[in-house]
């Protein structure tokens, strides 16, 4: 099993830029997953049972090939606006 974790964090962005940044991240995430699905379709035996690409990469005869390997790739993003400083808020009475 292989596990890879990548994360990117920025903590001093302008609040007014968040909508534009969020839209960009969402668009790029969709494009990444679309590209990933297109690439992996070539290797998935359910999608392409007579997979020529996979056979070229594997020296194992198709009838003895062990299937069932899995891959999971997920993406997650979180954008938050800065909260008002609690010390500057009016006190409730």
C-alpha cells in the first residue's frame, strides 16, 4: 500500500479575493479529476476489458493477471474568512 499526502496552506490572503480563489480551486479540482478519470480508464478492466495499454505495461498474460487493485484520490478545500476579533466586539449585557 502507498499513501501520499499533499497539502498547501496560505494564511494571509485578502478576504475580497476568496471568491475568485475558491472558484479557481473548484475549477482546477474538477479538471484534475476529469484528467485523472481519463487516464485511469485505460487501465480499469471494467472500462476497457481488452486493455491494450495495460497489457503493454504488464508482462503477465491476461488470463493469469490478478485484478482488483484499487486507487482512491480525493481532494478537499476549505476557505474561511477571518473572524472579527472578540476583544473588539461590544459586550452583551
